[in-house]
C-alpha cells in the first residue's frame, strides 16, 4: 500500500482506496500483511483473500481470476463491478423471492435486469440477481 491519505491507503494491485488498518483489499483480495496463513493449510502462507468469503488461501486453495482473488469454492462465480452473481432467472416474482431470502440471511442483494437483444438467447428480459 504505497500511497497514504487521511487514514486511507491505495492498494498497489487494483488501486482501490482502503483503510490503512486493513489486512487485505476487499476489492481484489491482495494481502497487506506478511504473516497470513491459508485457512486450509496452516503451514502455508496465504497468497490472497477470497473477495467473496474473506478468508485467506494459498495458491493450492485459491487463485487470481480476472484480477480478483477467489477460493476454489468461489472461483466459478461471475464477478461484475465488485459484485458476485449468485442467481439468474427470467421470472421477476421468483427473483424478488430469492432477494428476500438473501436479505433474511443478512446479505445486501439487488436485482439487475437487462433487456435482451437479438444477440441474446432467451425471451424478453434477462434478470440477474447479484449480491454485494
């Protein structure tokens, strides 16, 4: 974290603004400390922190995917503008139901909808539910 400004620093990996006291960047998963160990292999130093579950992992258990560090369990998640796609459906009422379930679980989901074009397969709307 090279640059410091009023209790904030800049992540050298993604240039995201972070708190000076942060151990890792919540945007990309870069570690700012040298003594973090993999949650699965206590003898192995962590190479990053999964941006979804916020746990440290070694390269055996996680890796960089599109400039974000993800654990093996979350490596297949679609990440878009700092959010993970967790559900996709064309039915608005079902999307609202899933949103309510995620809110009850303490998450902060929102519904993202895009109108399908002739280039998209499917019908009408393509609704995605994403959680931050």
